[in-house]
């Protein structure tokens, strides 16, 4: 089967993907609560590390949602802080893991050993790391919503971090609409597309003085 | 003397690693250029779509058209009397709204970025872009029609198909289109 032509291989991978996806998704639904708790703990630790002026948000799992609690100290009174909750469903953050698992299962047979190990080990690490980034971006966006909410109640309140919020909103939307659903496929293209593609791979020029005869002179 | 030798070795290592990097860049030039084109087109088009004027001037009218035409096709297929109000289509037992992410534009953006990244002639790229638009829109019509029937059968099935299955089918078929177009264009060169 490894000698099949590339289009036939791709068609077979799509069929195998369709067959394996449903059982993997069902299995993932059982693992999801544990994974979500671990992810929220890591995301909160990351928040404490990357925020140099003290963390202004925390991530918790409440029911089926990640809840990002963003808070801000109100001017004049240090003990008084304003908080805001933003929720993001856990399954929408991590639904690309079963997609990756189904893709890996469907294409593993056709890959070289080295590529297979890369896709099996590196790709999930990148996906999990991106989930932490996802929650961080979401929290940054939550701060924008918190400030808007606070501004509605107290129009004189100004926070100069606001000027970067368009970027976090743009990144959040990019993540939600494109990176989240397409990440497994992008990783598959990065790691595994070569065995399936005839010409998109290496472009090796003939060295000028290597003695190699160009094809048109043979 | 020893120190000088160590220094020479270090400089030799740096040169050889630079040469290795250069060799790697030369060997993978086509692939790197393709990734750059893909990333730049994707981010550029996405940013244009995020603009408020694009949303109100292009995306919303397109969503309204999609809802209206889907209702028309469903009526032709015997879907019963349907009411269209802006982007929402409702029947006697079930209704849905063509939201921003449901119009296939984001999938189209990715396929466009894929076609632009392919190392083929510009004329082939333009034909590829037109074909990609027709293909993704046709797929999205099939998606909306099947979701309508799934929604009437079971809300759980509707959610599963809407959130997980169709999303990936469109991604996979979009990638398959890019692959097919590249193979076809490379053969005709």
C-alpha cells in the first residue's frame, strides 16, 4: 500500500480519518475534565511568571468552562479591586487534540519512521503549548472587556494598557477562527506533507562547478 | 598558542554552521517561499476581514444572501414553508442563523492562501482562486443543507456535525483542493 500514488494515499488518509475520528473523540470526552484541570493550572502558573507587575488574572475550570478572572486595582485604594469573569468552553480550546490524534492514526502507516515520531511527539507538544497561549490571549482580551465594563461605570478611569488591546483582540479572533481548528492540519503539512507531495519538497540546484551535467545536456 | 587554536576552531565551527544554514536555505527555498506566501496572504486577508467596514459592507450582506439562497434551495427540496429574517432561517420545528464563522469565508481565506503559496504561474494561480471560491462556496451550501436536516433530526447531532465534523471536512477538502490544483498545474507546466 505504501507504493500507491500520492492522490490515492491522500484519499485513503481522509477515509481512515473519518473512521477513526468518532471513537477518538468519544475517548477524548472522557479525558477532557482531567486535561482541562491540568491546563488551567499550567495557564495560571504561566500567568504568574509572565506578568512582571504581579498577576492580574487567574484561570479556573468551572463546570465545562475555563473561567478567566481578570482583576484590576482601582486607583486611590489599593485594597479595592475590580474583577471580571470571562468564560471559554473547555472543548473549544482543546478540540484540536482528537483531530491531531485521528490524523496521526490515519497517516502513520504512510510516514517514514523519523517523520512519524516527529508528528507523534512534537505536534502534541506544540498543540498543548498553544492551548496555554490560547488561554493567555483570551485573558489579555478579558482585560479589555474588564476595562470597558469599568469605563462604563467610571468614565474617568483610564488605563494606558488599552492601546495594545486591538492586537490581543485580533490575535484572539485569529486563534478562534483559524489557528484552533487548523492547527493539526498545519502541523501535518509541516511535518508529513513531503511523502504525499510530488514536487513541493526540496529544490536542489545543480552546483556550478560540481561536474554534474544538467539534465538538458544529457 | 593554545588559545589561538581554540579561537580558530570556533571560527571554523561558526563558518561551517553558517554554510550549513545557507545550504539548508538553498535546498528548501521553494518550501520556505511557499510558507512565507501562505502566512502573509493568510494574515493579510484575515486582517481585512476583521475591519469593521468589511464586516458591514461585505460579510453581513453575503451572510444575508447565503441565508436567503439556502432557504430557497431548501424550499425547492421540499423543506416546507421557511421564513428568512436577515441571516436567520426558521421553519416550523427548527431554525438556524448563518453566523460570521458559518459562511465559509475563513475556509476560503485559507484555501486562497494555499493557492497563492503554490510555486505555479500567476495565470494558474488566478484560475485556481476562482475555482477555489466556487468549490468552497459549493461545499458550504452542502454543509448548510445537511446541517438543516441534522438539526431537524437531533440537536446533539447538529452540534457535533456543526462544531467538529463539518469544520474538519471543509479543512481536509480545502487542503485536498490545493494539493490537486498544484499537481494539475505542475503537470501542465
